[in-house]
C-alpha cells in the first residue's frame, strides 16, 4: 500500500512540475495581435479555397476524361 501512495505522490509532484514549466513557457510566447490574427486567418481561408478549387477542377477533368474513355 505504501508503494502505491508513494507512486501517486510522485505522479502528482511530476504533474505539478510539468504544469509550472508549461505556464512559464507560455509566458515567453509572443502572441499575435488582432490585425495579425485577422491577416493569417484570411490567408488560410484563401489558400484553402484555392486548393479546393484546384482539386475540384482536376476532379472534373479526370471525370470528363474517364467518361470519354468509357
């Protein structure tokens, strides 16, 4: 029983250390401001739509080619 208690205590101690170190690292992060976040979001949406359009065009072309062969 004593081994189990010691194991749980060491797990709790390790968890607390991890959480404290994580918090310290998060304080070092330079978070983007609202303008940067908006810009990056717009870029991600634009690239995603562009990639989707490209894949759709390729898919339609392949479907057309396949229908001509069959």
